């Protein structure tokens, strides 16, 4: 089996209704939406939902809502298809190769920016590992590999070992990263598989460290089980970084965001990015926060953060690059290219007149 088994994973509306209370209209809507973008969520993550809270943040991230019927936006907001070299291999930034190892996750987050492929048949997933290694070996400028998907930790442990062995053979790589939300949504995958931690420990060495990039979006996701999974990863020699997505109705509150970042540092996870939610089709209408409001929330949160917990950057992952939202001055947004597809844009600062309703760079007049 290439993918992790379905034990402890809910994949249908009927199964969902046995665990979470669903109204009849909600059940009808879920059935309709699941035919477009499937439902998948771990029983563990479902257990974090507070049934007495109609605005529960875990529920919002997990269960489709009517907003998902809106196709306003794009299925490829960062231009991933245009940066695809071979199936499953993207090369947008010169130093980094991105490997889409699977289209599966332990939980399908409703705000996912790869909604076009997650849980669906896709031609964008890695087909030929040897070809990927050959491409990276031939490009000396690539000094790191990000293995993502989907979620690579849903892969069979033997497949994870195979990926690590293959990319570890490339001498000019400084490090390898895994993008995974498993520590958050399905920590049992790590806690119940000693072999996985052994494989990771074997490949995380002092001369080439493995990194985990995970995604906590709300303090309620930081549970005892999740902390234990993080501890297992760190005890295996991995560094753990976090990317938070700013989400309407989930963490668009300075106190919540500050609590999250401070707690992450307390458990040994490094805040890395806070991402502006992308204008993804079936996502934009539900989860995007206006840039003006997002900047204010982030700056207010920083007042409650210490040096380590405010190390993250507030970023838009735009088609042209990762653009940091620096601030507002004289009625204008200030942005800086943190990473750029075009090397000429590297470090470039741009400004746009403030529009309090805009949610993305392309909404602002040049």
C-alpha cells in the first residue's frame, strides 16, 4: 500500500454524522460538496471540535460550508503549474526543488491552496523518483528539497525511507524538508510508528539536518498528543518550523494569534511564516481576511510576543514570489520580495495605495 491505511480516518458524510452533529440541510450540503472536493478527516482531529460552539475554529477548518460553492478565485494562485518541470517536480526559486509526493492528507483542510489536486486524481504527483534525483543532481544551484503534497507523512514509511535515501544521495543539498500537517491533525501517525522516527533519525545528521514544516493555525490544536509527536520528531534530530495561515473566523484575532505563536515557542516549534490566505477558488469567499485588517491583526499580536515568537514574516505567496507585507506608510502598503521567481525582483520593495477591502496584491492598483 502506497498510502497510509484508513484506520481512524473519516471519509464520508455518513461516517462524519456518527461523530459530529449535522443538521439535515448541512448533511445535504456536505454530500453535494463532497462530490466536488472530498471530505477526509481524522477521528482525532474531529474530537477537538467543541459541539457547543457554533463558531468552533476546528470545525471551520475541517467541514465544508456553503462558501465552498463559490468558484471566485483561482485553483493555482502561486503559478505552480507553470513551475512544474516534470510531474511532481516544481522549480520556482533557484535554490529549492519542490516534490509533490502524494495527493493525500490525513485531513483535507477546507482552505487548502492545492484544492485542485488534494484527494483527487492528479497528473501533478511525482511519477519518477529517479528523474527527480537526476534533475536535482544536474542543477547545482538547488541546495534544498521540500517534500510535500498532499501530506508526505501519509505515505507508507518504506516510501518515506525511499525518498530520503534518494535525495540524500545528492551531495550539494544542504537540507531536506517535509511539509506535513500530520503532527497537528493525526499525531498518532508519528506516535504509533517507531519505524518512522527511526527512518527520520537515520537521515537527520549533523552535516545535513532534516526539517519539518508543519502548520498550527489555532492554540486548540496544540494538544498533549500533538506535543508528544513534536517531541518525538525533535528527539529524532529534526528541527520543527511552523507556517500559520491567517484565516477568517479561525485566527483573525490578535490575542488568538499571539497565544498561538507564544505557545509554539514554548513547545519548541519555531514560528516561520504567517501566510495571507490565498484567493483560491472555493476558499476565497470563506477564509480570506483583507490585507489591511490582516496587517493590523499581526501588528497587534506582535505587541504580545517576545523576540523568538515574533520571528515569523507576514507573507503573500504570490505567483511572482513570496512577498512580505512590511507595513503601511502615508496611505500606502509597503511590500518586499522575500523570495522571487525572477532574480531581478529579489529584495525589491514595492508600494500600493491602501484599499481596505483588498485581499491580494492583484487587487491593488499599481
